[in-house]
């Protein structure tokens, strides 16, 4: 069966087509600038040259139509006919407390994703557009949704609750959800397999460091804490996001700078983090380059970025009473030897001993980068969220099971809230 994986954003849509017989990628690509008359479709068929087309694509249904046209194109295509697509899998950012695993899309699932629009206003509405666009073009093809939050549904209440009046959790479901779950689950499981150790007996800290970044404590195969919160803004310092900040700073800035809610939110999400501190770029490559040329501010921003990662690793080692393995993944985690080096430099108290040579070689492969005999195994595991989505989709539509995270059905010690 061929499975089409879709990651729909508000003005973009990425796709990857898998042949599940051998799990090979037949083609991948993206549509950018949806809504404009100069939308760009970039299509990369396996073993054929890349194609780039600029045309008017005003909404997602038209974008999917274009993609399907390209997949079956006589010259650039990889399928004979559209009916060769057996199922479609979607990445969905927010599954709230409802979804602790992947599910087949039906009317109830769509209603629930809509109910979660409030929690992920930038993401879930766009994913819904993607689901509807597939429905319009491929009405008989089953669809599956795979949630970024699902893996973290095992977090205990002491990790997912904020210390604010409980009534806010009850009324509005304000809590930590965590993101990048598909990636944290995949790389932690791969790390255990790589080490030849039982996944359900390991203490692993996973660092997904891309444009967005998060750390997760994976204890015995389950997420027990993660650095992103109700939204992806909390936690690490990121390319353009502030990460952790004293919440009192927000109203203070709003008053002093006369900023609106939208303006302060945009500042924290789009104009903070690495770009704000370095004044150069949100891209670790550019900041590293400047640092290596002697730019002291870039050097400082780089140190601060790595320091924040190191603090979370320490916190999660404490949360699990130890750490067996540390995993780096995503754009920065997989590719930046300097980031991994600086993060690990002062983790020797935990027993982390990085091997400089291993850290700098073996690019693109799953590998161990700690010294033989290091108390903590440090690994680089390239993430592959699309493959997980394809695998779950295939399993569900073939009538199989996808193990859901064993959600913490913890009985919370409620007092009757006075004003509920
Ligand atoms: P996202 O999915 O969050 O957009 P990715 O995981 O693709 O992000 O990571 C993108 C980021 O990876 C880029 O912004 C860039 O900073 C970083 N990156 C890619 N290659 C390198 C590299 N060789 N060295 C340092 N950083 C890199």
C-alpha cells in the first residue's frame, strides 16, 4: 500500500509518499505560499530530477489537487493513478487530553480536533484544512491523524499541572501538553534498540533541537516530563522563541512598552531566542560561523543557548533519579557538533564523556558519540516523524493496532472549587 503523509500549515503543505511494502519514499515535496498567485510547488520524486512550479494556488484543496497531479504526472510522477494511494496520514500538533495515540479520522475525531482549535490556534485549523482538502480530492481514502502531544499523555499530574488555581485546569484545560512527541518517542525507542537494551528499563533524555526545541525525560519508555508546555513557547531557548521566562515579565513589558497581547505574543514567539540575543540569526549555523570568526556576541548567544539545554538535561536526570542515555536529534541536534560538545562539556558530574572524534564524524547516521565506558551513552539519532506517521497510518487502516501512550488516568486530589 502507498501512504501519503501530509503536514499542513496555514500557507504551506509538506508531503511524503511511502511505499509501505519496503517503507521506501517514492516522492516528497512541498507547496509554499498557498493563498497567493505565485505559490510554489517543489516536487522531489525518487530517482528523477526535482521539479519546481510557480502557479496560483488559492487554498488547500487546490494545493492537494496539484500534489496529486504531480504524483501521477506522466514525466515527474511516481504513480500510475491516484487510486494507488491507499491511505493518508496527517501530522496534527494538538491532541489535547483526548488523544493519546493515532486514530482513523471520522466525524467525531474531526469535531474533537475543532474543539482543540483554542489550544493550538496557529496549527490545528491548518491541519483541518489539510484533512478536508484530502476528503474533497480523495473521498474514499481513509485518513489517520498522528498527534505531537500524544506521547506526552503519560506525564503524571505533578509534571503536567501548573501551580495556578486548579479551577483553570478544570475549566480551560490549562496544563502542560508538550510537543514533538512523535520525534521523542521515535528517537528514544531507536536509541534503546541501537544500544541493544530494553526500552522499558532505561532512563533517557531526548533533546529535539530544531527551530523549535524541546527536551523530554523518557522513563522506562514513557514520557514523564517535557520542556514545552501548553504551547510550544515554554522551555528551551529556541531560534525565535524565548522559552522559559518569568511570567511577571509579560504584563510588565506590556505596560512599559504599551504592547497588546498579540504584540507581546509575537515578540516572544517570533523575535526572541537566538535571534534576539545574537542579533544575527535564528539559524545556529550562522551564529556558529560568526562565533568562529570571533564575534563575541554570537559566542555569548551560543553559550546561552547550550546552557539552557544543559540545565534541562540536569533537571530531567533529577526527575528520573539518573540517566542512562542522552539523545540528540532534529536540525541542530543532528548536525551541530559544537552544540553537542558545549552542552555535554559540563555534564561530567553525571558521567557524560563525549568522544570528540565520534561527535564530529558519521554525519547523518544513528551513532554513539560518547566514549566507550562513559556512564551515560550519548547518541545522535536522526528523527523521522514522517515515517512514524506512515507506519501508524498503514497499521490502522490495515486493521492493526497502534499502541497508544498509557495516559495517566491519575485521580487528582481535588477540593471542591468554591466557584465552579
Ligand atoms: P523545524 O522542523 O523545527 O523547522 P529542523 O529540525 O528542520 O527544524 O531544524 C532546522 C534548524 O536546524 C535550522 O534553523 C538550523 O538552525 C539548524 N541546522 C541545520 N543544519 C545545521 C548545521 N549543520 N549546524 C547547525 N544547525 C543546523
